[in-house]
C-alpha cells in the first residue's frame, strides 16, 4: 500500500539491496535494460546476487559490468551466449557463476505467475528435452507438459519511458519486454524512466504498468548512462 | 557427397516465402530464416511477429532509422509497419504457446524423420547452452518449418533417423527446406516435394531416412 518514492539519484533508488538478493533485471539485450540502476547497484557494493534476466550482459555496461565485477552468484536466463557476452562466458568457464537456463517463454510465464499469485503451471515448452530433466511432467489431452514454478524477486530493476508522479508507467517500443511482468513479481520494484510527468498527464487507456506495482522511480538521462561507463 | 550443389540461400528463402499463405502471422528465426522476409510479396498481408514483443515488424533499420528501443529477436535494429502492436514478453509467448501464430521458420542442427528438432545446443562440454525462444516457437506455432543446409560442413546429413544433438521439441517440424530438397514430414514418413540439382535416387543414397517420392512436376 506504500506510495511511490520519486528519488533524485539511481544510487538512492537501489538503496537497501543487500548481499544475496534475488534481482529481476529487465531488458532484452540492451533494449529496456535499466543500465543506470544496475550500475548504481554495482556502486552500492551488493554481492552474491541471483539475477533473473533474459540475457547475461552485453559488452562492458550494465549487467555485463555486474558480472565482470563478480557480484552475480547465479543467473537465471534464456540466452546467455551472445557475441558480446564475454564477461559471462569467462565467468561461466571459470566456474564462477551458476547458470539456470530457462526457455524464454517459460521464463516470462514464471515471472508472470509470481506476480499473479499462481502456485505453478504446466507448460508444453521443453517437454521431452534436456531442460525438462528432473521436472514433474503430465500428459493432458494427449500432449506432454512440464510443471514450472514462479520466479519471484526481492527487487525488480526495470526501465520504462515515462512515469507519472504516482508511478504509473508507459514503455517505449520493444523496450517494454520484461518490464511489466517483473514490476509485478518483486517485493520492491524500481523503475528508471526518461521522464516524470504530472498525475493526469498519462492517458489511463495507455498506462501499461499501474502504479500499485511500482515502489521507486528515478529519472535518468539514458544517453549519459549508456556512455558514462568508465570502469 | 560434398560435390552436390543445390540452390543458394536466397533462392531457398524465395521458395519458403512462396509457401507462406497470404495473411499469415509468422515468426522468422534468427539467421537464415530472416532472409524470407525479403521475398514476401508486398501484398501478401503476412505480419511478422518478433518474440521480444512486436507484431507488424518491418525491415531492418537503415542508418537514420536506428532506434535502440526497437529491435528484433536477434537484437538487430528494425522498423515498425503501420498496424503494428507492442506487448510484453509473457503476452508475446502466450501468443506463441496459445497457437495464434500460423507459421514459424527456424534453423536447425538436426531434424529427425518424425519431426523432432535439435537446434539450441551442440551438447559439447564447454559450449555455453543458450535456448532463447526456440523451444517455445517450435512447440507453439501451428506449423514449424525448418530451413537449413541438408549436409553439415563435414558432409553429414542433418535430416536423420534420430537426433543425436539435444532436442528442442518432439515431433514439431512439418516441413524441412534445404538447399538440395524440400521434405514434408508426414504420418506415413518423409516425403520429397522438390529436388534441387540432385535426383531422387541419389538423395536416397545420401540420407539414412526412407523417402517417399512426391516430387512436383514443375519445381519452382
């Protein structure tokens, strides 16, 4: 029931995220990745993190930097290996990071289920494959399914386009991706946005993430955040 | 067998494009299948879905069109067409899993004679596994087509009695488009619909899979 806090810096926005936390991190590659929040998390010093995100970092910024600095104990993702995921690749080969590989649709639905109060669900995706190993299965109407459990976060870090002063969010193009479902699936949801507008400035027909899912908002200059990595 | 020469990637993409019914909702996998979009007639009414949250995807973005917030499943900057929509990831995969996509076209390491698909992991120690949306697409779309070379770089057939690579999905592939032939995976077995630069008899000696001759009179 707590109302949203509008904060002046990314560092304040990620305050209180401690060692060992499970962090849902939005984004698909760079699109929608809350780079300023992740880099603030890095600066804040939290370690032994479990990160839930579609990918395992790109280049040197954001999630890749968090992995490079050894702060991530485990990552739950669908597609870690990319042309620019060298920090993950290195950590994985060194045995320094645990990987739980989840098909992308199951990843999304597990996050959605967490936010929607679903105890578990049967999905056809992955049935008969190595990713079903050890999972409960069932045949329903002649088709094979496996049981998947919700993925909850202590905190969700997401990027949206605009917030109003209550924390209602709208997104931009394909940067929406995991934002709306992660916002609902964590105890504390932190959104970095390009712009904060007055209450009433967002058309209720267009609000994608209603404000009750959002706890903290910070406005960041994305261009600065992307180019500001100097580590 | 490595002397066999079939058709090129663009010619094959044209053949797949011609088989996609007008008005279909289609997902094209990363890599080779992406080429199909170049050969869809402008009036086909085919709408492209990308699993990262868009229906109505346009061509790859040129220099001044590049927007980091607008990418396809391969993280390549793309454009958006009139009539498009954006949605979050759970909706995007519900669309797929719920059977609302007519066709998806994927690449493959191997396809079995029963239509099992292996396309996400070599299974070799040290190779980092990455599955992405492949399993969801393969099992979710109403029809799953595969587009691949028939032989691997070392000359081994990729259409096989049983997949030896880790599986992506069971019995999910209905057609296999290759540089040497188009195969239909049917309840009665694997049928050959088109041949490119190889005759049916030779093809039967290349593959360990029994083949049914259903070649069309005039191949495109």
